[in-house]
């Protein structure tokens, strides 16, 4: 249990760092979907190399295929990458406009609410977890936090890192709703990836996640390129292309951790890492949105929601 909490915190910190990287890449390309595609593509390349070098990892893929044939794994349980692709796309589209802190609070609110349903249905490998008053209260408080974090932002600001063209001038409500929807998908993604990981290992689950997500992103990006054309140039800073590597690390770690502590508690522990790292990033390397007082207040409320919901852990 203790290591599960530590890993959850590390996963959250990794998500926040990835959000800043993919948000900056999306802004410089003026295409958040392209940033997400690059992130997934680089992550998949790393995984393919690892699997080519390790027969043990390839055995995990064989076990996943056998479980599909036997019916112990369902085809829909391999589709967690769709939610991951949407989440990474939202990073590239909205982080520069609203800041990584507000993005994180919105994501967390959706994730907490979805985690209640996912745990109650027993979609994760650790089985069913009941919805208690404390867990429900914690999730409700997180929703209040996301409303507070979005307060005072009338539209997408301009700045050194410009907003991707797809959402230039978009209303704040849309910029907040998109990461909240991505958070709802994250809980389901963690649950089904945990199922795949229980059969073939965490890296097999990560490989499936990246394959599915990349196919979805390539289809969407193809449609975008038809209308807008290829980016004029790609940025040369190496750090802008580390999102995929970070994604491989935290998705693989989440596939292990969810089997120990469940979807909701994984979401709750990762929240602390996300929020603390998000505030640190918005202070150290501010985006055009900056760090607002409502976003900080929303973060404090979200941490309170974590504390409340965690107290009900059986």
C-alpha cells in the first residue's frame, strides 16, 4: 500500500510535466493534435525498441493475445489508448491557454467522478469498491474546485507561447470542459490498462495503449492536415519531444499501481503530485495564462477532496 501511494504521487508529477511539455509543443506547432501525435509516436518507438530487445516482454504480448482468444480479456479492454490520446491532445490544445494548474484541476475533477463509477462497477482488477458518503463528498468538492479554478478567465489570452489555432479565442467554458472530459476518460483508461497489465505485464498494457492511441491520433491529424497543411517548421529544443518518454513511464507504472490500490485511490494520490508540480511549473515557467488566485484556491480545494475521499479507503 505504501509504495502504491508513493508511485501514485510520482505518476501525478509526471502527468503535470508532460502537460507542460505537450502544451508548449502544441503552441509552437499551432497544432495540439500534432503535438499529441508526436508524443504518442515517440513513446511507441521507445516501446517497440524495448520489446524487440526483450523476449520476456514479447511473451507478455503473447499472453495478452491468448487471453483475448480465450475470452478472459475483452476487445474493449484494449481501447484505453483512445482516452489517453484524447487526454494528450487536450494538453496540446489547452495548457498554454489556461495554465497547467487549471488544466490539472479540471482533469482531476473529471477523474474523481469517473473513478467512483469505475470502482463501483469493478472494472479494475482489484474488484468492486463501494461508493461511500466520504468518497462522494470528496468528488463533489473536486467539482467545486474546477469551477473555482476556471473563474475569472474570460477567454484565451495571448502571450509568448501562443494558443494553438484550433482554440484561439475559444470561451473559457470549453477550455475547462475539455480537460474535465479527458479526466473522466483517464479513470476508465487506468482500469482497463490494469486488466491488460494483469495478464501481460505493465509494459504490454502500455504498448497496447500507445498503439491504439497513435492510430486514433493519426486519423484525426490527417483530417487536420488536409485543412491546414503541414507545420511550417518544427521546434529544435530537445525537451519538447520528451512527452512520449514520460508517458511510457507513468502509464506503465499506473498499470501496476492500480492493481494494488484501485482506480479512485490511484487518482487521489496522483492528484497531490499533479497539483504540487503544476503550481511549481506555473511559478517557475509561466505560460501566457499565468498562475491565478482562483487556480491556487481550486488546487487547495482539490487536495481537501483527496483527503476526504482517502479517509474512506477500506
